[in-house]
C-alpha cells in the first residue's frame, strides 16, 4: 500500500503560528471552537495558524491505550498537526509500539487514500530496486506452483515483477482501495480482494504473504496479528517492510528539547522524520518479538533497498545501501541503518 504525503490536508503546516494578523470576531470564535474540539488546549495561540492553514471541523477519536497490547502507560515522543487536529505520538511502556493518539474519521482517511496513490513513474522507477529485492525474496521462499498474497498490494506493480520472475506462482492482491484492486485485476489479471488488512478473510492459506509498507496504516494491529497465522501455511513465510526511524525520531526530539524553549515546542506542528499519515512506528525488537509469539521462527532482519528518486541520486543511494549491507553483515545482523528494514519470518511446522 503506497501513499503520498498529502500536503494539502487541512492543518498540515511547517513550524508554528504566525502573529500580528487580525481576524474578525466571528471568524475567530469559529476557529477557537474548532481548535478546542480538535486537541488544541491553548487554542488562542493557534488561531492565526488555523486561519492560514484552512482548518476545518474534523471528526476524530482519541486513543487512550496502546492499540496493540492495551497498556495505558506511555511516554510522549512529540506532537504534530494533521487534518486540522493536534495529535501526539506516544511510545507504549508495555510493548514498545509508537502510536498516534488520534484516529481521524475513517471516511476522510479512506477518501484521502483513494486519491493519494503515486503515479506510474513512482512505482516503475523510484521503487524498482526495492521491488527487485522483494521479488527475489518471494522467489527464494515460494515453492513451485506456490501461492502468494500481497496485503496492501496497491495496483499490483510489485507482484507484476514477481510474476515475471516466477510465472508459476498463484498471486492474490488485497488492498483497501477499490480503484487499486480494479487496476491490478484489469492490468495484470491478478485475483484481488478489496479489504482492510485487519478485516481480511480468505478461504485458504498462502505459501508467502507480503506486507510491504502497510501494517502501520492498520488501525487495529491486534486483529491483524490474530489473523496472520491463518494466512500463512505451516512452513510458509511472511515478508514485512517497515520504516526504521524510531531511534532517529527520538534523537531529533531530544535535540529539539535541548535547543528550543518549551513555548516553541508547544507550537510544533510536525515531528522530524515522521510521516503523519502513519498510525504506528513498528521498531525492530517489538516486531520481531510479536512475530515470534505468533509462531514465526526464525525471524530474519534485512536492510531494505532505498527508493531511487532520480538518476542523480541513484548512485549515492546504491552506495549507501551497500555500506549499510556490509555493516549489517559485519555486526551479524544487529545493526541496520537503512531508512526501512525487512523482516522475514517462517511459520513453524506442526510438532
């Protein structure tokens, strides 16, 4: 499932509220009501910001417990503004999951995702090296004539690469977007299931299940984990790709706390290195433990190929990936410095 960061979403800004601009009383009162309703405790300080960013009334719901393990205790990583709403990124004290404390109206998010897919150049060019890496992994783990399920498979571009490499495989794509599923079915002939990851129902298990850049969009991860063993055949493999930035995000936040005042921090509208579309940050250790608890053993962690946004940076990205790969090997897999990582877990055979 691949989405573009939607800069036009109401409430996405840059650094804080501008000052010195008058707003008529009626407009100000409306903005204050919107701000107070959408998480801004010090609404007066945000009025100019709200006007300049076209704030709108948005229905949302606060999350008081970790959506994965249910623990209430957490530390706050930082705050950000998305869809006219002040949100916080919390780190669960129980399982180590970083999660957004707010859920925007699902209809708004579904509409946003339906129109936020990248163009063909993004899939065919920017993600080509990543698709090749994933296709090699599928090839190495799928038996002859085996079955593959790509959860959040978007328009089917990844599975098209897999199909060229392994035409013997039976491929199914699931995605939340109806237009993406239609594209995958009509363009590539894949079987498709239009469904959210956590609500996915299938009539069979698969030899390989791919979840690349999708699990951090699933609002109820516990449901996804509960269904995962039923999606993968005994001895089968799940391949997951997630961002690898939590340590970098926490370091940037620590530096920010050191060099800026509390007043400035209270007006922050974004978290450096964090995509506000993401509901979660799944870091390596908690995710590995989760897969192991579900019966996937062993779990292998790999550095993920980088996106290549253009010819000028392609060589630099290739060099960086090779350095990261060598460091990963030299540390026996303990150190992964690529912006995203891959986890490959094999479901245990029955005793």
